[in-house]
C-alpha cells in the first residue's frame, strides 16, 4: 500500500492501555491505514526511532470559544500534544447570541474565565445560532474542535436580562429546549451547566446558569436523552453532588455520561477528596455514569491586585475587585475598609459563603513572587504570613501595605490545590475520574493550564512513576474520547482518524511559564513551554513539527453520534 505519511521505528502506545510495541504506522487519506512492520512507498517518511507514537490527546476542558476565531490552532494546546480541544464548558459559550447582545454574552465568559474584554471585543461576531457558530469554525481550524452548548448563553438568548433574577417559565424552558435541540442535531458534543457559586458577571451578579432550578436543568438535559446523544458537563458539580447527588441523578435520568469539576486535594478542605471519592465509588457501583474530572496541575495562580480572582464573593472585597485601579487604591488605604476586609477574609465573619477562592489560612499559601520595588526585595518568596511576622503587622495590613506601596504591581503566587503528593497519587490513579481540566484559553494572565498533558507524562510517569506510559496515554486519549462520544479517534487503529503525536518519553514535560504579547490589540497571556513533543499530526497532516506550525489547517469540528447517523 502507498501511504501519505509513514511513521517508522516508533514505540507505538496505541491508547488502549495495552503494552507498547515497536512498529510502524501508515497514514492514508487522513486515516490510519495500517500498523505493523510496513514497507510501502510514502509521500513522506518519518523516522520515529527513540520516540513514542501515540494517539493525539483530547484536551477535554477548555475555553477557546473566543480565541479559536483568531487562533485556529488554539495555542498552546497542540504544542503539548492535543489534537482535539473541547470548549463551551461550565455553561459558558459565545453562541447563541442575539444581534446587539454580543458584548453582554462575552462578559459572562470574560469575567468567570478571566479573559480580558478588550480582547474579546475584537471578535467579529457574525453568527447568531449554535449551528452558525460551528459552521464558521469548521472552515478554518488547525486542531479539531468539539463544542458544548452553554446553559448561560442559552438562558440569556431566551430570557434576555431576566436570565439573572428569576426562574424560567414553562414557555421559556421549552424555548431553551428548542435551542439545545438545534445545537445537538447539528453536532454539538453535549450540554454544559454550572453549579459553581463563585461564577459571577463583571457586575458581581451570579451568571445566568446559576439562576436555574432543577426543573429547568433536568428539562434541558432531557433533550440529550430524547436524542440519545451528547455528554453533560457541569462546572462546580462536586458540591452539588455531595449535597444532593445531582450529578448522579442527571446521569440516571438521561442515560448520558455526566462529567463535572472536580476531584482534587485542597488545603481549603483537606479530606474532601476522600469523601468525594467514596461517593463516586457508590454511584459507579450502581452503574451510574457520573464521573469527576481531575488534573495533574497544581493550579498555581500568578497575579497582581490589578486583576485578582482570589477574594471574589466576599461582600466587601468583591465590589473593590471590579472597580478601577484608583478606586482599589483608595479602598485599600482606608482603615475602615481594611477592618471590614480583615473581618471577612481573616476572621471569616459574616456571610462569606459565596467566596471559595481561599483557605482559612490563605496567607500561608500566598507569597510574593516578584516585588515591584527593589526596596522590598527582602519579601520575595516570602508568604504573606511570614511578611506579617517580619513586620509585626496584621495579615491584612502586611498584605495591603505592600499592595498600595507598589501601586498594585506586586506579583503574587497562590497555591492551595493539589499540593499533597500522596493524595495526588491516589487521585491520578483513580479509575473513576477523567484526567483533564487544562482550562486552555481561560485565566490567560494567571497560569497556563494546557500543559497538564505533558506534566502528567513528565512528572507523574517519568519522574514519580505513579503511572506507566501506557496508562497515562490511555487517560489522555481513549478515556476522554469515550467520555465525550468521540468514536473515530482516541486510539491508534486502522480506520480511525490519523490524529497522532510523536514524543520523547525520556524528556517530555511541561516547561517554564513566560509572558507573551500575542493576543489581538497587543493583549498578553502566559505561555507554558512544551518539552519533548516532536510532532503533532491532525487528520493525517503534520500541524506542528518541533513546536512550529507547518501552515497546515487540517482540523475539523467534531460532531456527535446523532449528527453522523442522521446528517452525515
């Protein structure tokens, strides 16, 4: 057989979890043609000696909804081996949208996911419906893209400004069902919801999805049951599941897979992951397909007080966070305001139930990464708690004195999640959790999470040997593809799409983070370097070679099983 691309002498890790083997992979017409010891002629032959040949990774939780319109590669996910990205998570998306309401729809995504509005405002929104948005993307893609239907824009589309403030009427629920049905029959991969209390709009009001009652949520989810297609994704679902079993109830009522955020270790509630894992064991034993996601990332935030998410939801602090820099500095200099902030953030007085971004002793897990003034260099790499002791000040005063003196420019780091290695070992090897949560395209000025794929392979496979290479590749490929109903990729098998990664198992890792100014209008974000990824192949074409784009745009919109059965 003649091949378009022949990959020779690689260590084939096929995504099944079975032992790797030495072999060749032949590609023809965008699909895997043969695997074995191959010798036919090829348009291009690649020698993969010393490299692992794996299926392309499925980046299963991203927020590239806006970025994909100007960046068809959805950088930097493919640099880290992802050939398919899934966005529209946590109820947030940019379709559907009423003409003239584009700015408001973008605001929900912007504030929750920390994507600057000045960047999103550059998008030429020339779509209204979900199918129109998907068709637009399908014309120019580097990676494959799967879209979820976001509950927040659907609610805003149907209810207008009333989407924040009241329950939906029966007629409004029916109209939302029609929108969801339209999206699903045109191939959307599922429905995304949010139960996350910390999800606000820029005005400090909970996003539209959080105003929905169970009746509305289950009615929308029932459309997936009706069509027997799609996955349900829920942002912040863990607390709802532990409270009343909502994730399991959704899965049981619809027969669809439910995935939700997230199984993680956190100093905010040290034993919560154990309680959560026990709950999942119960539901899985009953045959219910409700699975939490987990991440190998440590979720470290790098931020300044110009733009901070940590204290969102605190009654006094929240309005300050969404004010101008001048107003922030005045508030942080005011002794009366400081006292209120001290009572809420340190003494934890009053109703702070809407705040979930910090632990009871957050000052022990937040430190100065880089002071703005040379005179404060002694504080670098010191925690706020240590600085308070050094200066003899209250925690709030030690923190805000520095913030004010340095005109909000101090760079801080916060790390409270996934810092217990023993807990992480159990979480990442837990068979009932889906590895992912890269959050690519979101929190762009805080951290680069898309490197979770290379971090899993570098830290947890090679360095810590918690997982074998075969187990980790299965988690990054087949398991995510199966979870989201993507049946034509996720493994190396003849007849499946030729989404392939060539990587060096001896060096693969997530590298350092740097600031790059490559967003529209000169906007900046954090890039996380990829190490050891030599080639990213999408639908049989080389997209990236040694991290550099070849110019090819072989990606397509990934569509659900109903679409392929009825429209394809």
